[in-house]
C-alpha cells in the first residue's frame, strides 16, 4: 500500500514537472516569436501609456530599433542610442544626459523586456481571448516579476513590471513597422539651442 502511494506521488511530481517544463517552453517560444517580429525590422513605432510607480501616468509615442528607442510625451522626450540617454524636459527647457541602468531602460521601453526573458527567469503561459499572457519571475533580479500580454499576431500589447514593491504597467497600441536611422535615437543640440545641458554621467 505504502509502495503504491510512493509510486503515485512520484508519478504526480513527474507529471507536474513535465507540465511546468512544457509551459515554460511554450512561453519561451511565444516571446521568441514576438522578439523576432521586432528584430527582423528596421524599426517599429507604437502608442503607449505608462502608469504606476514614480512615473505617475504618461502617454505618448515610442520608436524602437534594436536596443535603441525614442519616446515622446506631452512633458518630455527621451532618446537612447543603446548606451547614452538624453531626457529633455519641455517645461524647464533642460536636457539631462545619463547612462541608465537596465531596469531604468525597461521601465521606459516596453520592448526591451524581450532581451530579459532569455536569462535567469522562470516562465509560464496562459491563453487569453485575444492571445497569450506570459508570466516571468526572477530571483535576485532588479525586475523580479513581469506579465507580458501578446496578441495572436505576436505583437506585445501590455507589459507589467515589478520593481521592488511597485508595479509599472505599459499599454501598447498602434504597432507599425517603420524605418529609422541610428541618428533618430540621439539628441540633436541644434534643435534645442536654448536648452540647459546637464551631464549626469
């Protein structure tokens, strides 16, 4: 009797492990497809809304090419060329130059999460009416938990990021393919001749 119970428990644990592994593989394939859809283009553009955390609520337009992005809202413009970030505050006519941390990049660029899942995260996936929800958790990560909503065409629709005890939600719409040059992701001082430049690097 005890032997049968042990066999049943082992069978149950093996089944659970197999299901978990399969779910993880399915989730990875979903994000691989979403990543490939962006990586194979010369750039993408989309509308976004960010809410939660220290950012409050911001809406605008984002352009992305690889790890570069340019985000524009009513109050600010951000350029990031893969290394350096320029943040232009419209109200103060001021530009802050910095080298953002990976977690700072992810909170501003929803597409940058597509580089995170490949290393150190446990993944699972559930199906939704419009596509798929991928849940990621990572121990000892600056971003400890994420939910990524992907539609059936493998476009990212929403990203929820947990940093510390705060959640930031980024909602995306109007996804289109566009061609951008690298110069589109760098601040051009001649376009803002009166702006005060503050180098924080």
